[in-house]
C-alpha cells in the first residue's frame, strides 16, 4: 500500500504514460537500454511522456504555437524527466548542449524526485554539479513556492558560482519558461525582486536561492542556518565545508518542521550532499566520511522497488537518513583515455588523482600492519560486482565471480561462508564473505549495518537453500553469533553449520570439600573469536597478504585492510574511522579452509594446492617445460615399441577409426547395452541372482532373465538402476530404485552425535 505522503515529480501514477524512444537526447535512450541489459524491469522511466502530442515538438522552437507552449508547461510540471530530457540546456563552450544522463546522476535524480536525502559521489568533471543545478532550477522555477533553498559550499565564492550556474541554465530555457521578470506583484503592489550574486528571487512563486558565506568558528556555524525554515538544502563539496557538523546540528530542528509542512502541501523536500573524498586529517573530512559510512548504500536493483520499499530500507537504518550514491569513471562511461588526460592535467599528483578521480579516501592507518605496496597490489586485483542480488528487497549480496556448477546447479566445490555478527544498532556491520573452496578466492559478500541477528539468519538461510546448498557456514560464536546459530539450527541449514568436536566442562559440583568437574564431548558450532583464536586469525591474514593478494577481490576488504592498525598493546584492530567486520567474516571462511576439522568427512571438501600470486608465472613456465619433456619422452618410447606393442597400437588405431563419426549419445547407448547384456548373463547364475535380489530387496523368483531382454532394451529393470549408480544421495530422484528399494531406513543424519553432546 502506498504512503499518502508519497511525493513524486510524476504525480499521478494511474495516468497513461508513453515512452519517447524517438527523443534526440540519445543519453536517455542509452540509459534505458543499459537498465534493460542488466535485468531492470523499470527501465523506461527516464523516457516518460504524458502528452503524446509533444513527441515530435521542439520546446525551444521560437515559432511554437501558444497551445503547445501551454502543453509543454503542463508536461514539465507533471513530468520531471521531460524537462530534463527535452528542455534543459547546459551552458558550454560554443553551443549549449543537452543534459547528458549517466548512471550516477540518474540514480541521484531518481531518488531526489522521491524526496530522499542523497549523498552523491562522482569523479570531478563527470556532471554531478550540473545534475544538481538542473534539479534545483526545476524546483525553483516550477515545483514549489515561497520556499528558501540554501546553497552551501567550502568557500563563499563557490556558493556564488553555483548560483550563477543555476541562473545561466535558467537563461537558456525557452522565454515562456524562464519567469525572469524584474518585478513581482506582492500584496497588490508592484515590487522589484532581488537578483544579485548571492540571492536570486522568483518573480512569480517567490522562491529564493540563497548563498551563505563560510563559517569562521563554531559560534558562527551554529547560527548560520539556525531558525530558518527551509525544506531543501544543497551542500556542494560537502567533505570540505568547515564546521559542517555544527551547521547541521543548528539547522536540523527548523528544517524538520519545514519538511513536515512540505509533506502536507505535497511539495519537494530533502538534502543533497555532493562531493569528492575529503581529507581524513581534518574534522570536516572525518565528519563527511562518517556520514558516508552510516548512509544506506544505493543499488540499481532499487529501480524495481516501490517507493515504500525504498523508504523502509532507509528508515530501518538507525544511523542515517541519507542514501550513498557512488560511481567511478568507468561505470559512468568514461574511457581510459579520458582518465589519462585528467592525470596529465593533475600533473600526475597521485594523491590528488586518487581522491578526485578514483574516489579514494586517504584512510590508511598511521601504523598499518601492511605496506602501501602490498595494499596497492590488493587494489589492483579488486573487482566491481558482476551482479547484485537484493535479498528480501533489502539486503544486497554482491557477486564478483561465477563459480563452477554441477548439472543440478549445485556448486561443484562446496563454498565456505564466513559470518561476522553485529547487533544492527551501532556503527559495526554484520558481514558475510563467501569463498570458493577450490581456489579460496572471494566471490561474493554482503555488508549491512542495520540488519538484525534474526534477519541475518534468514539471509544466510536464503543464500544456502537457494544458491549454495552444499556450503559450509562458519559463524563467529560471540553472544550475537550464538543467537544466529541457534536460529539456523532450527532450519535445514543446520547440516551446513561448521562445528568442531571438543571436550568441555558442563557441570561442576562439590563433594566432601572437593571440586569435581564433569566433562563431556560436545559439538561446538562456529568459532569463538577469543584472544588465542584472534591471534591465529591475524596470522592467517598476514599469510594471505604475503602470498594471496590476488584473492581478496572485494573493495570492501581492501578499504578495511587499509584501515587496520597495530595498537600500542600489539593488538591489530581497525582505526577510529575504519571497520573490520568484512575482514573477520573473511577470516571465518579462511579459517575453515586452513584449520577446519574433518572437512572431507563432514562437508565433502577436498583440499588441494592453491597458486600464489608470486608463483603463477613460474608455475606456468615450468608446466610448459615439463609438458614438452613428457612429449619428448613419449616420442622416444613410441620409436622403441616392440612387435607386441606395435600390434596393440595398430589395433587401438583401428578401433578409433571405426568410432569416427559416432555421436556421444550413441556411444553411451552402446555402452549401456553392453552393460545390460553382461548383467543378463550374470543373472543366469543362481548365486549372483540371489545376491542381486538381496541387494535391492526383491524376490529372486521375480527376476526373469530369459524374457526381460528384447531388442536390446531391458523391460523390467528400472533405468535408474544404471543412471543413478554414481549419483550422490542428494542428487537421487524420489522414484530412484536406490531410494525405493533400499531396505535400510536412512534418516539423512550421518552423525551419531546429538546437538549438544556425544554419548
């Protein structure tokens, strides 16, 4: 059910919509095609057209009839995407250009039209400021009235420059849409409206765009926006605005009241932060980074959600009302040549390049246990997710690589799932990392700072039952982790939970002044991250960093590795601004591979050799040499064949020649017929027939040998006898003879132990 306070810039969701694929603004068509290509069903909203009469009309035509001018104005008021696609012109050298839509500004504008607070990060010169200018011009000119819209920036001159950008874009609108009159009618009197470098007032709806000077101290910052009633705010270069934390605390009470009024009047509201990464050595940079970390992370899967579903995701975040939107230059469609030119412009200053074009926060810890060179190698191997799966329309599982699957779509090698649990109410996150047990590479992850332990258990259950039914799940067995384990033990995932058999003291009693302790052998699910195991896990992390930097893959892991530091007591932990939740979920998985007990017997994992990033090239080189050596030896052996070997070789060649042209399916049929014939011959012997009957729980007299074989087809013996012979138990069909005729009552539990103890 939709919220009555839902506000969209295409107001009536019941109205008939058309989609203008004939638009000359090709960037909108390209974005529609992109969303369709990645499986988004709601992939045409940016092409929305409510009035089909405007499909072939140029709103900038100076000879446009009055009726069409009225239609254009009506369309703009009800359809933000038409305004952006067909009406907006961007000032540029030479002729003004049309607005260019990309993945970053499309995400921001989509959410802003639903009044969500947005935190937009894009590299410099990729259009984030222009997108904000176009949006606030629309609000200012068409969508509200008597509203103040503050413009903040790191310097007063930058705020004034953004205002001048809005004014310049307004001046490029068709004359009938500008509303740039010098005079306004207020209380029946003609009055000149303000239009300066720091303030722009609308002559008709009396909206105001105001710029503000930089705060000089805490007191000035606290009073900068205090008491002013405004439902909208744009803070550009947010990570560089001094005293922004104080400004926000001073403005938010009055802004909250204005937001309530805007909701009631069905007009836009919300906050926008646009920025590139700041410096974590400054208070404003640290505050901006904290806001970013607490914000809900945008996913393109959200395009297929309803408004109330997105709202539920955001409101469930107890730490922030903002949505973090971030795209790098490749995701925005910019080439490596473009990046090369930006690097030259920056004179190859890598600190600047990494901040402004690669969107990296300088968050390395002062005493990081890893060198910059090691971290740079990890960064080189990082990947963007190939796809994301939105579990329960809320929790985002990011998949980096495909893994080998059997024909029944079960992973060929059992994945290992590591889980680090938090309460979902603090700055820590619950994290899931999934590795391939064959290569130990990370291939999927989930990280959420608002998920409860109960929901985390549901997510794990969903992942296991629907994607990785043969996975091993190792959960950190702290107080919260134990609750997740207890919940999963009530489900089918119980068989997937990693456990170890240990001797523990379960009871202590005193008899005649002596203390007696009763010990039992018990199943211990998960891994207790105590002092001893933590040191073991950190040692594993160091080993992985030394030899397997190519297998981390995840940018989340990379960021957390950069933020680790060695404390004064020698303990390795995250810095004050960092996190380590994803790292420890990763270590939960890696622990199973290196130190897990009874993996083959309990979980079917066969551990083999894994290549390190240092030895890959050498191994390939040696393998090639070895292969050539083997070929040389085989050639020498062939030349020394004796007469008997030569005859065998010629016979094999003749058989291969006879087999030329045969289909694989025909070959399988021939082999099966030969096996059936051999079986019929064997069943003619009474002792073999009796053994066969005992094995499959049938009467020997019921097995007919002479009449059962007709034209090479076995009539009475079920095909599953042959087809299912080599299948695992979980692959057997319910009607398979190995299920129906098995005289043993197998209950599926191969463990003689109960949940709590070994008797």
